[in-house]
C-alpha cells in the first residue's frame, strides 16, 4: 500500500478509469488540486490509481467533461475500518478485551526461580523476597527497581555476598552468591602411611615423615611405607606422615561376557500428543488415550508464547511417543572377550582411583558355555598403595 498515515486516516479508494480521454482527465484533476497517486496503466488500456475519499466527489464533474467512467475496486483507511467494525461490535469488543487481558496477564509475576544457593535454603530466600513484595501473582509495576530489590535482599540474607534480581517477562530470577566460608581444618594426629595391599613399589615421594621403602621393593599389607617418627631413640619426634607411594597390585576378576548383545532401536512409528499450558499448568488437548505401543520412549518439547522479548504465561507442549523394540545381535567370542575386559578395566580404575594405570592383564582361565564367555583374569595395576595408621598403635611395637 503506497499511502501515508495521513492518507490512511482520511480514507482513500482504488479506482479504475475507462474512456478515450484518460490523460485529459488526469491532467485536469491534478490541475484542480485533486490528490491522485500510484497512477498506472493496465494491459487493457485502462488506468488504476489511488484517490482520497474527499476528492472522489470532486472528480465527478471532470468525468462528465471528459466522457470517462470510473469504477471503485477497493476502499481502505480508517473511515472504512470504523464502518466495518461497527458491523462487528462484539468482535471488536472481544478483540479489545483480549488485548487488555493479555496486558494484565503479562503484568503479573508468574514464577520465581532461585539459583546459586547452597547454604541458604530456597524457602529462606523466597521468604525474604516476599517481605520486599516479590512473590507470585504480584503486579510487576508495584515492585521496586531490580537494583533496589537486590540490595535490600542482600542486606537481609545472612551469608549472601551478592544477590541479583533479573526480570524476564513474567518470570523473576534471583541469583545468589554466597560468602565463602573456609573449611575448618581438623587437627591431625601423628601417623604412619602403611601399605593397603601387597605390592611392588614403583614410586615414593615423602612430603613429611621418613620414607622406609624404595622402588622395586616388595611390600606386604600393613608394612610401613613412610614413617611418622623422625630422629633416633634419644631424640625422636612424631609427625603427620604425608606423601605419595605407588606400587603394582594384582587384581583377580571373574568376567562373564554374553555372546548376544541387545540394543534398543526405533521402528519409525510414533504418536503426537499436544498439551496447552496456562499459568504453569498443562492440559491435554489432543492425542487422548494411552500409548498404542508395547515399548516406547517419550520426548517432550515445550514452547512458551512470547510477545517481543516478553514471555507470556501460556504456551504448549508437544509430546512425541516413539515405538521402540529390542534387537538382538550375535557377536564373536573375540568381541565378547574384548568388551568384557574393557568393562573389567573400567571397574578396576573406578575402585582404585583415576590416577591408576592398568599395565597388563593375564587370562588365567577361559571357557564358552550357554552363549557366554567365562574368564578369570589377573590385572596388573600401578596404583596408590597408602593408607593411614595412627602412630599411637605403633608405640607398643
């Protein structure tokens, strides 16, 4: 539409002119001050243009002078819109009430999220927020500025170093940064570091205390690795032994690896269910009934309505139910053995610590029976072998 806002407010029409003296009509109309624009010829030799409603009646004498005829093809602008709206009073009233309702709903606080709290409870934070007038179903325009709310809440929350309040449409997010409280160090009694299991020592690094073992030494469970006693019998001092001692330890595992591997696959069949969300509550609107599949997986996608950057308190959820089935696949003995060994290695490392390293494995026994591979495996693991023992237990030695 090639019209200005003033022309739209005054109202204008689209006309089609036919006749032998179309050029004369246009020149005469423009000379007498009529407002014609977007003038263009059609393929049939006729003329289309826009014309103000007030100039339409002034054009009639010119039509008689030139012998042309005119046909109105469309009416646009505020006067015509008002006339159509008068015929649809209830529709117009409903439209106005809809926008008023949308404005009122978007002016409410519908939800409050609390993030960053560890020591402070969420109930405690929400209670302080309520004291400052911040709670669900509160009018947004009645709240203080977010910077003022942040300062007031930080003053009332013990242990909070900083509080941030952010407004996202109808949702409020309270971000809390708690004050760092240093952990109280428990006084440690003098101790030895002893072997947690039989091993061959591979590394000794004493921070405090006296190392008793060296690399490549074989130790038994309970042997002292780093002593907490310094000096001699005449001048002895008890300390807290600290350090790192690693050694090679042997772990025996019984592994059962199936020759049939089961996996879950999608069949391609699915069902879609829609939910309407109003004020945080979901209501099913389509896809009624239970799942038509014996085995299935459900995936939900939530879409919240928004107007510009403001989130509105309603939306929808799309739930897609996919049919799945269990598919069996036969693997070779070698594949089953490799998978069983990898799972056993992962279990060993989970038990002895992430800094451990599996140096090798030795299969002591192996057999295949009833669709499974049975193995007895000895793993050689380089790991930490220290554990603490209070020094008071050694005074009687």
